[in-house]
């Protein structure tokens, strides 16, 4: 008869203080490189009951990135600084590469991403188009381009893990 190995304790311990972490599913505000912060509606959050340290387990990170990019591309107001940076990372481009794709200077891209200057209304549409071309699955709503507002305000994006995929949440 085989001896069953004792299950490796499912509970992980806190890197800060060593206490056992509690895992719960709850909304979590996640910050991407470039500053965009998004609510993950049903994130798996591991929290330390002793010192309060918190970490989040990101399931299917590439799909999460794509769901957020879809939501950013569909927003009805001009792209905000952190959203421009997010879309550039999503396209896996350097500032210089994106500048070349959009036909602008590297300085312009850097000014948009630091918020010193809002992205122009034409490069805004072109950037969204590049993302839509790359993520063909995101059915484009071309009418949106005609309705786009000119104010650059960050939108509060929420996404939810459904099965194996991330979806924009209302
Ligand atoms: Zn702790």
C-alpha cells in the first residue's frame, strides 16, 4: 500500500512576518506599470491577518491585459496619460517605436504619458486602431470614433475573471 504524502500545507505564509495568509475572493485595485489602476472584481487576494501585508494572485495575466486594453479602447473620452502608457505596453512597444508608428516625436509620447500634454485627438484614434488591429477579437465599434469626447479623463475600469477569461465588468 502506498503511503500518502502529507499534503503540503495549503496555507502560505507572510513574507513580512511569517503568519499564515488568508485567501479571499474580493475586489482589488490593481496598478499596472505606467500607473493605470483597475479594479479586479473577483481577485484572489492573500492578506496577512497580523501585519496587513497583501498580495494578489493574477490568473491569466495576458488575458487580463487584453480585457483591460479592450475596455480602454472603448472608453468614450480621450485617453488619459496612464491609459496611453498602458496601451503602449500592451502593444509591447518602446516610446520610440510607438512614436514611429503614430508619426509623432518620441518627446510627444513621453509628454502624453507623463500627463504634461494630452494625446492629440488624431493620434488617440490611431493608437486605439493599432490595438484593435492587434486584438482582432475585440470587435471595433467604429461609431465610437465619431462620438469620442475631447476631454482626457481617466475612466474607472473594472474587470472580472469569468472561468478562464477576463471580461469587462459594468
Ligand atoms: Zn504579515
